[in-house]
């Protein structure tokens, strides 16, 4: 074993609370106290490992330091994939850092260290939830979650793929939570707190698995951290500070039954940190000796407040090595290199130590395969979460799959930034410099920058946006570069320029009227402005300075204090400022159109006029527009003339009928603007009143006369249907030819719809009929709405007919039904109160190009409702498995509904979402059934009832679309291959 | 964490005659779109002895500030010589750049300023009444002192208590007598455990 204390790894003497080695072993991060903030530093590992690198001045030691945390950093942890660094600190925040590739060396402005950052790590996410100091953070296996624990007694589980989404807040500890560790298998997370307990939580439902208190009952809350650790084989959990017979120990907890029979003894003070070696070892086989079968074992490092470090092998009864007096203060954190042979320890005294072991000392590390084999032996296949990193080691078994995977990767690369995961959060960088070099911009910045005057005479500068978030194409040249010294002439020229600016603002009349009681400095400033000279302005600002003598203080010291003392708010300035902000912003002339506030007003106007127009359009389409003319009085004469109407039993009239109007017009069929105009009682011929129906489309028109007053007129591109007061229904072709003699209805018409060749009639006695007037057949014959209306107070709020002739009826209670003519049943297709909808979450399965496919009758009935459900799923924290089940049920319902509505495009849309969901969540059986149905029998047999198409879509074509979705998950590669081959076979036939 | 990070301040036109305007080229980065303007101020410390000789040379509003990296030049007139105590005109003083958001100061950047006569004759025998036309102002641009304050960036909450707005750490130029050490977290800690100043 070699021991090294690299003195150059320090926070200028301030304590280092955490250390973590990057998974690739090239760098490590430290976290702790900085000069005026918390501090995270990323160091180069090479100078620690090799002496020649340490001496080589060309090899940087410090790679990056970040002082964004406002207070001490308690924990730094790399994600398992090495892309992110998470840090938690006393400022109650967790920050997630990502390396920015494009920015050159920079320093932290104002920091005393003049060392340039070699690597640029930037905070891409700030996670705010904790109400107290964050003590520990931990990434779950495969980086699915990030856990953080805090002195607010809670543990937050963050969704690492959708920061800053919180999956769950684990509550239950009654003391400061000071350490976290994930089960390497991913089934549990364990936490240790000052409340004398260690709790194990299930990741399945985030409930408490076990609460271990016995070994901790004697413990006092004296340690800063309690970093516990789980062994790499998952079998043992080792706690920090525990007590056994009044002696400090590290308690070993067995996974099997959470037994607490063993502990690591020997430290004289509380154990602060335990860290398992990531490798599992087996006995080193010496050359020549007979290979003895030996049990694999784990290795564990224990650090304590007694400033000593012990390293243990689970195969030995005594520690492998104990190092005393390694530090002056308590050990705070330990991290192993990924190869398991190196170890970094940090201490409150602000130093770190590196231990280098040889394989002779620790043993032969098992490779990943052997380690996986152990996991599989113990936990079986099902427990291991199949995620990216594991899948990468899965062998692709067939060239088709390989080709597909390669294509997919190729497609992903150009827009890699849009890949899932936290990268998503990073806004794309855009260069707004228009090819101008930064130096050019800097030279002219003062002249170019837009400066205006606010209404109260204050200068307002619009800053030049030189890079949008994030990582930026920002030229490194800016930092620490020698300032360009503009000639003094340039600066003097500026003054008139500004004043002319302000005077134009004045002349434009943008200055709002002022409260005469505004404070004097502002008033002075205003007066100055009125006189048009900006230069005098500053006097106004100065007028509030008071001149009084003060006690003598030593100048330098007095100056020093000035750097940190907060200035008092300038009285009267800010308040006036807010009042005038809005008006002021509209006066800013922004050349780049980046000014949101100024463009806002314009936008609003545009939007307003747009919506107005839209409203009119809709009105024309849907609402029957009342034309001029006297409001018609209901004449008793007409009633006398049609005594038949009176025979209609009033009790049966469940649905409202539209009132008769003297005249109205409607717009029908969207392709080619077609108008229907109705004028009742146009003329009286031999005692009977005639009504006129007028049809017009793009200049062509026809009209026809009807013997009774028209209640409803509607039409499609193919037919026109008219319901009259005498309960007759007349149907005409688009050219005005009568198709069938008047149909006598059993009751007055309530609603009438046409779509294609289909006519749907909803009568006042709540019966539904649908006819295909071309084939002259009835699809639905006088079907009663009783099944859906009975037992509810609801009435029909909306009804329509799909292009395929399916009648859809929405009720006022939020339920929507359609009538299926083959089953002769009413089917519920949408329900606004459906709890399934509220909790579904399939956003991840919707791709952008799907948006078009989702248009159709199904979307029409449930459209807004659906998005509300998506929102609800984000608000409520439903356990994952429950949500999964609900989503599955919902998607299957959607698919069935689309099928019954005969809506092909929607069926395809939901089929693909359903397939993606099955693939994502790993429902193999359902996937197989789906594929089987789409593929059908390979060999034709007469007994087979398999239809080759569904809603006019060829099933095998659908399968060709579904297969690439399946191919996205390597886990289903067998399924993919199986159906790909069969499809290929059928294609050859 | 602060929504606005100052990345760099370049001191332009330095050194320069005393009467020249101050020019600072300020580069800052904003994490998210700010609904309100930032207010920047240049404060000239007229005398080390009292704050009352401070002059706010100018204050500007900067906005709108969308998320991203921005820069602007802040120019302000030279201090009013009439307000500077004669004994403090020559020698070392301080110029401060402060930035406030919603009336709360979140960063304070300080520079030492050395006012000197360029003429060796005047330097040897400085006149009792300072001759400002002969004075040269030299800002120690390489050594900014940056102090950050924790403020409430959101509009919804009331302004934070002043007691919370304590300097998060001692200044580097102070004698290191009260370096913060991590207090053992017993019970509830104050919001800012670094209040040891």
C-alpha cells in the first residue's frame, strides 16, 4: 500500500467535506467551504496517481472550481455515467453540473485564485425543495433517480431524467438525515439520521421497508455526516456511527432479514463515513499453487472522527490496514477508484489523502460479467433494472437489429442535444452575434448599446445579449483580456447622443403623467430631463447626499468594510421605478426583436384580432345565424293547421327541439364554402304556406320549396337534409334532387347531422336513427337513448356524426357515447370524470409527428380533457406501478374507442403510442399478442377468421410501423427478429 | 443561488484624468428571464472616514434581461469634487459597483482607486487645495473585491428579513480572525450559519 497526501488538493485551508472520484477515473471532485461561498472543485487525477505528472507543470491539477453554492458544500457525487455532478450544500440547494464543451478557460470573477479553469462545468439544474442544509446526495444505479437528504428530516427523490421533477419525498425520520446509499440492485435506498435510526425504503412504492434503531440507541448526534454504504453484491449494508457496548462501531446489516449481528469495531470515536469498494474480489491465485475454490469477498473503508481510517475485507476478521493520525480533524468522506485499488479520503482539516493498494493486498477484482453473475445468482434476472448501461453489454443477435440500432444512433446524433435526460433541460445555444467578432462588438459596445430614459428620467440600458443559454459559443477571449481603451473622444461624444435619445422619447409622448408628490431627487431628475440635458442628471442623484462629519477611522480599514457593506436602498427610487416600468418598456426600441416587453403589446393586438376572426368563422359554421326580420310570433293558426303535432305525447319529449325561425342560414361542409339559407313562409299558395330552401356553393346555387316550415337544415358535401315542422325529413343530393320521399319521424326533430352519405336524426323523444342515403339502408333504426339517459339528470349536450357514419352523443354529465350498429350497443368513449384519464402518463410515448394523427372524432370528444389528465399526472404523485397500470388501461380503452368510432387515423395514432408504452414499460405478453394480431396467420387456412385490414388499414403495414418501435428496446430483440422475419417471408410470397 | 452571475467587469479608460467619466464593461449571465430590470450603481467613496461622503455617480436600469449572457458598458460622470473632503482627494479610495434586483442588493464589486498627481513636482509638494485637473485616477482593475448577497429573487414572497441578508462570508481583506468553521449541526441552525461577523 502506498500513501500520499497531495498538498495541492486544498480549499485554501478551509474544510473539505466531500470527495468523489469520477467514474472514468481521470478526475475527482471535492466540496466544502470556499472563501465567501460554498466551493466545488474538480481536480485532475493524473497528478495524484503519477509523480511525474505531478511535477510536470504542463499538466493541470485544478480543472474547474465553482463557487455558485452560497454556503458550504456538504456532498459532491458523480452520476454513474459520469456526465453529471451533483452537489448539495448548506444553502439548501442541490445543483447538478454538466461539462460545457465550448467555453475556453475562465476564472471565477473576483476570486482571489487566478488559476484559470481548464474544464468548464456549469450548473444546469438547481433543485430546490429542502428547507434545510443538504447533507448527502446519491445517484441511483443507472442514474434513474437522484436522492438528497437534509437536516429538514426529509429525503427527496428527484427524477434524474426530468429534473426538477420530484418523484417522492421520503418522510419519517425525526432527526437530521445525514447519509444516503442506494442498494446496488436498485430495490432499496437506505438513510441514516440523527434520530438514532437507519431506515431502508423500497424504491417500488417508496414506503419504509425496515427501521433499524437498536444499534443506534446509544448514539449522540455528534457527527457532521453519517455516510453509510451498501456492499457491491447488495448483501450487506454498513452504517456509519453505531454503538456496541458503549464503543463506537460501524454496524453491518444483512439484507436477509435486516439482521444486525456483526459490526466493525475498533475506532475510538464515532464513525462518520463507510464506503464499500465498488469491486468484488476473490483470492489472488499464486503461480504454481493449486487453485482453491474461494468465496468472493468485499472490501470496505471506514473513516472516523478519531481521525483514523480502517480498511476491511469481509473475508478477514481483522482490518486489512488501520492508519492513525492521517489528519488533524475528522474524516469526512471516502471514495474508491472504479478499479477498486485506489482510495481518496478527505478531512475537515482541509486535506485529502490517497491510498494506493496492489492486487496482492486486496485480491483479484471480479470483472463486470462475474459481478453480474453474482447478482443474477442472488436476485434473479427480474430484479435487475434493464437500463441503458446494462443493455449496452447485451449482445445484438441479428444483423437486422444491428442495422436498425445503427440507423437509430445515426438519427440521434445530429440532434443529440434533444436526447432524453437532463440534457433536455439545457436550452440550445444560439449565436446572436451575426458573425461579428466579440472584439468588434466590445469596441463599439458603448456607442451601440441601446440606452433610453425611463419616465422618471433614469437611464435604462438594454444589455447586449452575447450568448443565450447554455454552454455558449462564447469566446474565451473576453475573460481576463486587456480592456480595450476607447479614445476619450469617443466617450465624450456619447453624451449628446444619449440626450438626443431621451428627447426623442420625450417628444413621442411616452412619458406618463407623474404623481406630483414624488420624491425630490426624482423630481429634480425630471426637471433636468425636460431641459434636455442628460449630463445634469447626476446632480439630481447626488442631491440626496448628506454632508456631515464622522468619527476618525483608519482609512484602509474603513475602505475594506465598504466592500462588503450593503448599501441602503435609495429612497423613493425603486417605488417610482416599478410604477413606470411597463410604460417605459414600450418605448425601448429593440433592434433584435428580443425585447419581450416591447413586442408584447403588438402581439396581444394581433392575437385579439385573430381570435375575433376565428370566433366569427366558427359562428358561421356552427351557430345558425339569425337574419334580420321581425321576431316571429307563434301563431295559433299554424297549430290548428297541424293537429298531428298535438298527438305527440308530451311525456316522451326528452330532448329539446329548436324553435322555428322565420329565416336562418347555415354553413355546411368545409370543402368549398356551402351555405344553406332557409326562409319560412315565403309565399302562400292556395292556403298553404311554402318554405324555401336555398343552397349555394361558390356561385352555384339551387333552391327548392317545401310545404311545411323548416326547423333544421343541414348538409354535407354529398347530401342536404331538412327537417320540417310536420315531422318530416327530406333528403336532397348536393344538386338539389330529392333522394327519397319525405321520411315520417316518430317525434319532432331535436338534432340533425349529415356526414358524407350518412344522415343522423335525433328526435325529441330521444331516439336515434342513422341512414345511409346512398345505399338506402338504415344503420341505426329508431334506437332509444334510454340506456344512456336513464338514471341521470343529464341531457344531450352535443351530438355529431363521424365521416364513417357513427353517431356520437355527448351528455351534459361529461360522458360521451357512440352507437355501435353491429353490436347494437351504446359504448362509452369518453368520460370527463374518468379517474383513469386523470392519472395516465404516456407523454414519453408521444412523438412530435404524432400530433396530426390525433385529430378525429375521438379527440373531438375528449380533447381538452385528455391534456388535463396529463397535467394531473404531473401534479399528483401516484406510485409508478399504479400509474403504469392506469396508463395501460387508458391506452387500451383509447384503442378500442378509436376502433368502434371507425376512426382509422386515430386508431393508428393510439396503436403506436400503445406500442411505445408497452415497449418502454416492458409488457412482453401484450406486445406479442399485438404483433400476432397484426401479423395474422402466415399460412392461409379457410378456417381462419383473421381480417387483413382494420378500419381500412392493412394490419401488416401497421406491424411494419410498430416493429421499429419494438426495436428500440434491445430487450425485445427476439420479438423484433421473430416478426421481422415472418413479415419478410410474407412479403416474398 | 443567484439568478444573475457577474462574469467579468473590464475597467475601460484606465488610468485616466480625474475628470473623465468612469467606464465599466460588465458581462453577466442570467439563469432565467427576469421580469424586472436590474439596477446598477456606481458609488464613489469620497472619504474612507464616513459613508456620508459617498457619491452615487449614476444609477442605471438594465433590462430587459432574458436568460443568457449579456454585456453592457456602464458610464458615469466623475465625482463631484465639491463633495470630496480636501484631505481625501489624493490617495487611495474605493469605487463600488452594486447591482440590485427588486430593491435588494445581491452583488457588490469594489475596486481600489489611487488618485495621484502625474507631475512629480506636484507629487512632492501637493497643494493644500487639491488640483483636480492634474490628478490622475488609477483603478486597481486587476484586483476586484466581489461580495455576493443572498436575496429573494421571486416576487411572490415578501422581502427577506434583513437579518438574513448577511454577508455569507467574511471578506478576504479582513484579518482572518473570524474564519468560519462548520458549527456542529445541533438542532435547528440559523438560516445562514456564517453569521460570525
